[in-house]
């Protein structure tokens, strides 16, 4: 057989199956274009001129890896669906005398053609849109971008190498599907059908139990550290539960509809329900895949948009004043109070010499110690690594000891305490009794305060915080001087903070911040277990805007890819089912079923199953929002109403897009069956 015949047959096969290949090539082109853009933004020097863009570059690098992994998985899925639709054609080639090697050559040339077209289109689109993406990215991270056009040779090479490897794997998978199939099975692939599956109550109940467990975890978590520990477990439970519930539940739904004679024995329901019942196991898996993709889109967009919109407030949560001087050291030293006074005097002197004045200042020091809170006691001897599977991380807490004099200064009150007495405040839902113990030290709770100490002395914490106000804070801290953790480091930690505003502009604040930071590092140069720094609100703005802007930009790009992927899954699902149902509707037309009745039957089928994924996705989003809120608190975001608003808007937009997809794919299905 002439060698030039194989490329001709391959090109002719792609042309005749354009309904299957055009969406596949378009999606491959889009993925290649996005991969090039992300690689260019993340791996080249194009962002080096953007001040403070290091974190944003890391976001793009992370997105590049995600695109490579997701591209591989999804293109494998679409190619498998595409090859399955052509098995009969390959079977006819076999009947006409072609062996598996010849068919493999046809598949190879088809893969080469789709690779070449996708690669050329993807690189052209990526290069052409790269400047627009760069300008959009610069807008997101609040920097000025250059309008000079930039072509990245390294990104072109990386894109070609990565997606050439992906298409090579796709070819091997496609050839495998044909290589080990009998000719008879290939020819009759479109008539094989499926036996009507039985409703699997065990799988359905197991899926419902897993979904419930995932929802309970999401609702129960109170603290960011616990959310970080349990989030992926909850996600896995929800994903597995979704697949089991939709696979078994969809079968059960069809069985119940068939038993309902008033519903089932109608022209617009009979054919659609019968065909659905025979393929609901596979149909349920597709619906679950669509549901998971939509849930991922909603979670990404709602969380990243909330972070981006609320970035200024989040920045203020971390750095409430223009300049924030911080010193901390593990261990106890009787000279800490004097050290804090030295810092204060030195900083005041530096500010004065710089020609600025201090306003709205707050200064305090405290001691902190962490442990596991249970039965009104903080256990500081527990080894978290030995109890990692049994600990309730909502009960992991940090105790902050503050002196009564500083408490009165911060609150404007005039309280008095005796030795052994305490005023106690706690974040979260940690209970406070009449006494509270920290290790071997027991305090009588004289008063419970509802003061929001996060506003008085802001400190973003991963765990619950218990504030214990005592008469002699240094005396209490000295009692823990000899306590060491499992690594041999001191448990008690001294924290000193001096936060204040000035009359300086942004440039002056940043410059003064550098002067104060240099002074603090020189003042205690050789102390072990110590940290000293000064953070400027204005200087940190760059990093916050770059981080949240980069996350939002990445979320938009990935959501677009996931949306397109979701549309493609729905499209291939409808096309394949259309060909499967074509003969059934043909028979019904011969016995008198009209085109309007066919359309009603199709709409009935679509409405029964098509909106199940988005309904489940919105349900998932509603239950996981609390744990997402806890995770966003790790960034300093604590605006739940904004997160709910972003989630609602995201769900609305996604719903509109989904409805348009429904209309488009239902028309394609109608054209096939009628």
C-alpha cells in the first residue's frame, strides 16, 4: 500500500468526522495558547520589571503545571470519546483488508494532523494574545506594563515539547483501543448498547454517607489550621460521593419514572426515559464529571474574586497602621521589658530625626504558649506528631498572656487583679469555665471579656487564641522558662509590637520602614530564637496586590479552560447519545411520531438530567463555603458576606453559560436523531 495513502485517508477521516474533530482541535488549540501565555508570564523575564511581582510569577508557574496535567487528562478523555465514535469505521477498514498496523498508521497520521493544526493555531493565538494577557495581568496586579511586543522562544519550545509528548501519549492510547479489539466488535460497536443497569442501593447509600461526611467536615471546622488539615479530605469525600450518588441515583430515578405509568407512557417521555435507563451508569459518571468541573469553577472564581475585591481590607487586617515594628524571641529573659523600652525609645528617636511625627500608636508586649485545649486546660506537653490522627485541630490553641496595666491601656478601662486571678477572652467557640489551667499553672477567672483583641492588637493566627490578662505578666511567664517542646526549643515566646501612623507619604513611609528595620536588626544581632522586623503598610501593598491579582488572573484562566472542557464533555455526550438514539427515534417516526413530538421528548430528557450537575454543584458550593472562608482567613480575609456575594454571582454567570450550552447541545442532538 502506497505510503501517501495513509495521510490521505487520515485527512479524509478528519474531514468527514468534522462534527467530532472540530471541537477537539479547537479545545487543543485553546489549551496550547493558554499554556504558552502562562509559561511566558511565569518562566521568562517579562515580569522582572514589575516591582514586587515575584509571588505573581509563582502563581503563573503553578498554573503552567496545572495546564500540563489537566491538558493530558482531558485530551485523553476527549480522544477516547472521539475514537469510540469511529470504531465502526476502523472495523470496515479491517474488513477491506487492512491489518492493525495499517489502521495504526492512519491513527498516527490523524494524530499528527491534529497536532500540527492545534499547535500552529495554539501558538499563533498564544503569541497574538500574549500582549493582551500581559496587559490584563499587569492590570490585575496593579503595575504599569510595557507596550513592547515580546516573543518568548523558550516558551514556544516548552509548549511544543510538552504538547508533542501529550499527543504522543494520546496516539498510543488510541492505537491501544483499536489494537486489542476484534473486527466483529469494531463493526458492531455502535449496536453493542448496554444492559439496563440495576439500582445499586449499597453504592447509593455509601455515596450519600460520603457526601454527608464531607458536608459535616466543611460545616464543623472552626479554625483555619483545622480547615487546612481537613479540606482535601472533605474534597475527596465529596468527589467520590458525587460519583456514587449520581451513578446509582440516576439509575433509580429512571426506574421510578418507568414505574410511574402516567409519566412514562407518554410520547414525549417513553423513548427518552427508555434510552436513558439503558445507559444511566455511564450517563451518571458523565454527569458527575460535569458536576465536579462546575464545582471547581465556582470555588475558584468565588474565592479568588473575593480575595481580589477585598485585598485592601485584607492588607489592613495584617498591617493595621502605616508602620508595624515587631520583635519576638522564644524563651524567657527578665530583661525583656527593658528591651521593649529600648526599642520604643530608639524608634521614637529615629522617627524624630527623620522629621516625622507619630500618631495613633499602640504598643504592647505579651507572652504566648501553644497547646491542646480540653476541659478548661491547655495541655502543653502533648506531642502533636504522635496524636496527629486523633487531635481535634479546632482545639489547638495559643494562649496570650497580657499584663493588667497594658490591658487597661488598650481598653481604656481601670481593672485590678490579684495574684492567681485573670480576665479571660477567647476566639472561636472554646469554652471558658470558672478556672483555666495552662500546664501546671491554674488561674481563677475573675471576669470574662468580650473585647475583640484582634482589633486591639492584630495578629493573624491559624488557631484559636485565648487571651489571659494577669497582674504580673513577667512573673507568670517566668514559670514557663524551663519548659521545652518536643524539639528541645523553649515553649514560651515573648512578643513586642509597636504600631503607629505618621504624616509621611508612601515613599517616606517605605524609606523610614527600612531605617527602623535596620536599627532593630542591629540592636539584637546575636540572640538565638529571635526575630525583629518592621513592616510598612505601603510596602506590603505591592505583595498583596500581586498575590491576589495573580490568583484571580489564574482563577479566570483555569475557569475558562474548565468551562470549555465542561462544554466539550457535554457536547460529546450528546453527540454519542444522539447516534445511539437515532435508530430508536427513527422507528418511532415510522409509526407516526412527529418532529415536534421528538423535540418535546428531547426536551423532557434534557430537563431531567441536564440540570442535575449544576444543581449539585451549587449544593456543594453552599456546603463548602464555610471551610473556604476558614481557608481565606489564612490570607487575612474575613469578609463572609463578600464571599457569599461572589459565590452567588459566580453561580448565576455559570448557570447562564450552562443554559446556553444546554440550548446548543440539545439542537445538535435533535439534528442527529431527527
